[in-house]
């Protein structure tokens, strides 16, 4: 899809009084329909996966996703070898303005919390922080962070939650009806919530694989010693100082998210199965729409 096709789709919005189209959300302030960002990106990612199924019966063991990051071959080798290659998914850590990491939208620790700080050692979970201190792979609920490699098996077909015919794992957004509650979740987080291997094999962030969104950022984090002694001391104290504030903030936002999910579930249409969202830990109190190039 070209940028021009993308812009044409964004601008080709339904009339204000037209019936709702899937993937569009009502913007009250602008009195218009806008294209939701996450379902759109999910559709593009699923299009990128189509050749994987078209090559059947030839099958691959891993699926690798790359953001527009700077990396080298050793980074990929190290990432692929995370946990001796036994994982549902393994991610790098990404940096745009070091020492701050970049992708906060998709990263959740093993308890489902957002990170405490953009500084190393990042996490709220004590278990996650200890793994970072030891420079070991960190078990998380979700990550993406520049480069991510998946076990390919679920993309060829996995059992559905309702016990139906096995279907390939795909990217998705939350339902439009849930997005109407002013909630959103990254497709890069929801994919882990939907992946049946996440519980058994785990999702892992490898702190030894660090990539950058520019050559300058990459050089800054590619040093053999990361973080430096000064950065380590600074990051540890920042994490301690922010830890309780983030707990309170997470509690307040989490309460809002859970309340809206319950309201959404109460609106389940008669005769339908009760609404459920397995990726509730991915959700944030936001509305996201497409604007020009994303």
C-alpha cells in the first residue's frame, strides 16, 4: 500500500449520518467518523503474513518482525538464541533518545504493568528488575521494542478460545464497541494475549539485544558495558523514586479500564456470548485514529 492510497482511505470517511463502518470511530469534537489506527495497522501486518500461508506445505520455525531500526547480524543471532530458542516470542530493547527506551505502548512486565521508568532497569516487577540486573532474558506479558521473533507455529493455526476449528494467529485491534469506551490497545501487545504459546513458552525481552532508531542512538547503546556505572546508579534511584507513584497511577488507570470493560460487558447483546477481552492488560485510556502517515 502506498502513502497516497493510505491517505485516500483515511480521507474517504463515511458521512456523519451514515451507518457505522467496521474500524471507524465517532469523534464527538469533530462531529465525524475517523479511521481507527490499531485495526488499520493490524490489517497491514496481516497482509504481510499472507505469503507465510501461501508457501504451505513449506513451513518455517520462526517469524521475525523488524521496525525501522539499526541493528547488526549479531543482534539477530543473539535474539534468536534467547532462552535457547524456546519461547513464544522474544524481543529486543529499542532506543530513540538514549538512555530512554522507546516503545512504551507494547511493553508490559510479567505482572501486566507498564514500566516504572524509561531508564534502565525499566520495570515495576521485582522479578523483572532482577533479571535485568543479571543481564538475563526477562519474562514479560508483552513486548515488541524494535525487533521481535515469534515461534511460527501459531501463525499456521491454533485452537480458538471457543474450541472451534484451529485458525491462524492474526493481529487485531480491540472491538469497535470497546474502543467506544475510550480505550485502546496495541496490536503488538494483543498478539501476545491471543497467542496460546505465551502461557507455556513465555514472552521474553532480551536486554542484551539493543537497537536504535538512528545510527547515533544505536552506537550509544551498543557498548559492551550497558548501562554504564553512572547510568546504572541513576536508573536504580529513579526507579525507586518513581515506583510508588507508578503503582498509584497504574491503580487509577487500571481501575478506569476495568470499569469500562465491565460496562462494555453489561452491554453484550441478548443471545450472544458474554463479551470478553483477553488482552485487558494491553488497554490504556486513549482513543487513537489514523492521521496522514500514521
